[in-house]
C-alpha cells in the first residue's frame, strides 16, 4: 500500500498505530530473480509488486552535503568475471559480476594531511551545492505527501572511504588532527547546506549512512563516537530539529550493540537494518529504550531458508505486541538472500500480513519502492 508522509510520520510517533507497516527495505540479491524464474515466479513476484509491500514515496531535498565532483569514473579493464575501474575518489575498484552490486576498493587516496588536502576541495562548501529550484520542487512534493530526506555524510563512512578501515583505525590514534579536519570539513559543509535547505523546507528525516560495524562489533567505539563523530551529528541534528524535523536515521549493518547508547546520545532515533545474524535484536532494544528509538528491518533474512516452522517462530517473536506499539517498520534485515525458496517467501509474506492484521491483497495502489532511508 502506498503511504503518505503524514501517515508514515504518524506511525513513527503513535503509541497504538491504526495500521502496521510491512515492506522490503532493499529488495533481492543479485541472482535471486533467476532462481525464482525457475520456480515459476510471475512478473509481479519478480519485481515484488504482487506482494503488496507498504511504501512511502521518498525524495531528497535536492542539496549536496557530501562529496561534490571528484575524479572521472573510468573503466580500466573488464573480463567475464569482474570490472576494474577508477572511481570518483580516485580509487581502483573491482566489481565482481553476478555476485555484487558494490565495487571493492583496492587502494585508497588519503594517507596523511597532505594527501587529504588535495581532495578536501571536493568536500568544501560552495553555493553550487544548493539548487533553489530543486528545493522548491521538493517542498511541493512534500505538500503532496512525499517523504523528504536530507542526507549528511557519515563521520565514519567518509574517512573510511578515503583511507580504508585499517588506516583509519590507526589514524584515530596516530593522526587525530587529520580525522578532525576531515570530519570538521564535513560538518561545516553540511551545516551551511542544511541552513539553506531549511529556508525553503523542513526535511522529514535527517539520514546518515555509516556501516561502521561487522558481525563481531563496531569499528568505532563509544569513545571514538564521542570524540570525533558526536560534534558532527549534533550540529546537523540540532539545526534541523529546531525547524521541526523529528527523525534522525542511521544505516549501519553489523553488530552495533556496543555503541547504540553513544549513537542515541548524538540524537539518532531510527536504527536499521538491525541484522539478527550480527547479534542485533530489536525486541531487546525496544525493551531497553522503550519508545525512545525506532526501528526498520529486524526480521532475520536467513530464516526464510530454514523452513516454515522457523519462519513462523521468527515472525511471532519480531512482530510481537510490544513491537506493534508504533515506531517500527517491519521488514527483512537486508536484501532477500539467494537460495530463498519462492514458496517460502510467499509464506513469509502471507504469515506476516496475517499477524499484523493486514489484508491478503490490497485494493488500492500496489507497488514496491526501496525503503532504505
């Protein structure tokens, strides 16, 4: 079912929502379509529209807070297995065909202050970052029910893209002034862009992409967030919150249990995708935080390959009455994995809709729209 921004915002704030939201956040992994075709999938199942996922139309405000410009992206070589390219950061990147959607960087451009300063202009503020016409169009869309997001660059994500995980981890201790300058530049640019945005519209949600954790835990600890990231988050969040923005969403895979307190202390109040395989349990976090934070995702994607008994068990736990008190978008914790039987995915959708009290088929507009924001 298609939701309006007003309905979505009400879901996130209501104590007893009149309707639950059930959707897909990211869609299928590369290769699943071919598997489902062999299992008799019809076109509406391949594009997910037959599953009647809930969604809200989403748009960005139309301003640029992160990297602007950069190097020209160039394909260096290509084989049947992979593509080697030069990306806009200037990195050599390898994309494995038929297996991945994100290229793997093979090298990184920043090692010290000198190398950072050569890239810094791509992150500094300029008036070209704000397009007033795009902002006015976004404001009109917002009035017509479109949910407006504004993204800020991640205080971990961008240094990691520039330096790589290992070099960044050392630099926190060996070159803290370098990390301060990188994140300080991101903050200055983001704040100036957000000030211009808020003169024309108020974003519904401030969003940040970090992916700062793996299965064993986060790559930034609570002290690193307090020292390096919190000032960046707080300045951006305080600005839009005063204008009326109510949601501050973070996208991080992996196990972030050790830093949820620190992130919440920075103003983050929406967490996703909440991967159970990495140790995340949104039910336990709801018990801990109450309605102070909200969730998207959280349903174990791997369970759909474990049979209907395990699917039902997972749904009864994750879709429990506590989680149906509002502030939760029910969905798989990431892309639908390869090896997911079509029949069991159908069962998963039907069983979830039954528990949530949703109709088997919607009478109004059906569709699917990526809900990762």
